[in-house]
C-alpha cells in the first residue's frame, strides 16, 4: 500500500508536468515569442508553489521519522531557493 503523502506528491508532480507540457504546446500553437515569454513567466510562478507543496507533503509524511534540526535545514534550504529566485 502506498503512503498518502507519497501519493499526493506523485499526483502533484504529474499535474505540474502536465502544466509544463500544456504550456509548451501553447507556445508552439501561438508561435509568438512575446506570448511564449508570457506563458513561461506564468510557469515560473507555478514551479515554486509545486516545490513548496510537495516538500510540505513529504515533511508531513516524514514528521515522525526525521529530527527537528533536519526539518529546519530543509525549510532553510527551500527559503534560500525562493530568495534566489527573487534576487537580481
């Protein structure tokens, strides 16, 4: 039997991949650099959200198995990734 947290992560990643493929197909359909840039910008918003949510599911599933120090390190790492996305 598959763990619920793992199943949620799998479903979310399949959804994320489907969004990426749909975006690529839309870029191809529109055949316009400006529209492709806009679509790509929207994808840049989806990626970090998926990262945060899937990590949250993993931490919920692993809450009993990993230490508080490791959880803090994981959250710090995710925070640094998000900060680096906003840095110029």
